[in-house]
C-alpha cells in the first residue's frame, strides 16, 4: 500500500508542477478520446463531438466500477484516480475553446480537426465562460485525485492497525 501511495504522491507533484496541461498519461487519454469520436459518431454528429470526452471519462470510470464490485480496492483506486486525472486534461482542452491554440489531432485525418469544446460551448452559448468552466472541472479533478489517494491511505492505515491489533491479541494468548 505504501508503494501505491508514494506513486500517487509523486504523480500529484508531477501534475502540480506541469505547466503544459498535457501529462504523460494523457497520450493514452488522447487515444481513448479520439476513439470516442469514432464510436459515438455513429449516433450523430452532436453526440460524436461529445463522444471523445464521454469515452475518455467512461473507460476509467467503468473499470473503477468493475474493480469496486470485484472488491479490488487498489485497482479500484487506480482507475478512480485516473478517472479524475482525465478532468485535468479535459479542463485544459476546455480552457482553450476561445483561444484555440492547442495542437489538435483527428482520428479520421484529412480535414482540419474540429475543436470539440469550441463547438460544444458555442452551441451551448457559454463560450465566454470557457476558462471558468475549465477551472471548475480542473478543481473537481484535483479534489477527486486527492480524495482517492486519501481514501486509499486511510484504508491502508485501518488495515495496518487491524493487523497490529490482531498480532497483539495473538501474543496475549
């Protein structure tokens, strides 16, 4: 448990110090995001635009649910942590909706890639709030990552105390 907590602590420091808004793990998130456009695009162009973020968030969330049901707390925490890490990546993309300075990729190639969040925010008539919305999403991501790490640490602390207590009871006998 201690090694996992150290991993999360180091990742949180890495994420906090990063100024680019694109972490190493976001290379994986990007592939899932682009796959979401292709998958959900079958349901129409509007859901197809949302599909990148939907699948990007859905994959780690469904894995977390699976591991929760299987009672695998370390795997559950890992998936939940990276579910919330996706919020940081999404927030960076959202905050760029007006400026449109980020380099974009497209799963289909060809035409100039569409900026998902510019399209979404324009259609919802909230483009002027792109950075505020992004700040909320980023904050939720940090709260989620820190809470997940805290939960895992608390769980490890309780398990350690329970094993110490059991050992003490066995010594008395």
